[in-house]
């Protein structure tokens, strides 16, 4: 039974990674072809995610648990962290390529051991420190390469900082989500669907507040009907399905050990960006990307061997 549950967890994780890998070019298409603004795009993504997920509330046990979790500050904080990561990603990805985003956002794996050390007081091994340093060097190489190729230095730098900030926040989200999945609420750990629904309400709230502040929400700016296609895809598959699969996996495997499998989304993101968006990869992208992939593998491989 244990083998079966771990196998299901690995399968769930791989499918989540595949779906997340498709988000980078889809988001960029929304910006370039449909001319969506970041917060409008993101707000509608979460609106459709919650609307299409709401039928599961017909299941009494899910509904009862989700409504209880809505009142828990831990779950609210989880949703706010996730929403903040998305806000930084969407604002930043306007100014950088999809392939760049797919690599830089996954630096969250390098921050995961650091946040684990902060929350769980796990010591950071020397090997992890060296691997993380190599990853950050790789990220710096990619960032410098993008700035050198850019015709708008300030906007590119702004986009880089936003996307990198999103990677940091996602690292925090992953560690904190593992912690929340292990908490006993009313004598049992939360169901992934209930937890995701409840936390997504908080995500939508922080996105809405940010959109109001930036004057970037439907009603304040037009929302073309053609935008429903990428919004539905991102909301239903890349938000609902991917996050629920991820929470199923993380409950069984843990945040740090499972992170290496999410590297699939980098490969898919870069390949699709080149094929669909015709993006070109500079030499700095190959060098920096290789350093990041190697460092992530070294950080995670040591953990996998121990568990």
C-alpha cells in the first residue's frame, strides 16, 4: 500500500510539473498577442480557477473542511504567499522572455533548503551551500546576459528582479505548504482539494487588492473575449489540477525531496518557448541554465538519498 501511494505521488508530481511547464509561453502569449495587463490576467485566472473548482463543494466533507480552513490564519497566510508569488511573476514576465522565466522562477529550489533551515531548524550542509552558490552564479550569468541584450535596461532589470523575487516567494510557499499539509485541523490533516480551495480565496483577495492599487482589473480595463482561452487553460489545468496534484504529492514525498522532479517544467517551458514563441537562447542562457540545473540536482539528490 505504501509503494502504491508513493507511486501515485510521483505520477501526480510529474503531471503537475508538465502542466506548469506550459504556463510560461501561455502567459507570454496573453501579454504579446492578446495585450492583457498583468493583474487583469492573473485576477481572471484565479476567478476561473475558483469558479470551476467550486462544484467539488457539493461533496459535504470537502465543503465542511474548506469552510473551516477559510477561518484558519495558517491557510490564509499560505494563500497570501502563493498570491504574492504570482503577482511578482506576472508583473515581471511582461519584461522578460518565457524561457528566461522558466529558468529563473525555478531558483525557488535553491531557496527551499534555506527556508527549511529557518522553519524546521535543519542545518544547511556544506554541499548544499556550494550547490546553491553555483545556482545563484548561474542565475546571475543569465540575468547579465539578458540585460546586455536588452534595449530597455531599466525595464529588463525590473522584470528580472520581479521574476527572481517570485522564485524566492515560491520557495517559501513550498516549504510552508509542506508544513500546513502536516498540521492536524480538527484531528486530521487537510485534504488537498479543501486546502487549495480555501487558500486560493486568500490568493484571490491579495491579487484583487493589488489590482485595485495598480488600477489594473476588469472593469477598470477592458477584457477581450479571446482571452478566455488562455485564462481558462491557466485557471483550470495549470492552477486547479496542477496544484491539487502537487499537494497530493507533497503530502507523501515532502517538499525538498519532490522538488527535483519539478525540473521537468524548466525543460518543457524552454522548449515550448523556442517552438511557439520563436525565442532564441543566448550562450549565457545555456551556461547559466546548466549551472542552475546542476546545482538543483546536487541539492535535491543528497536529500533523496537520505530519505
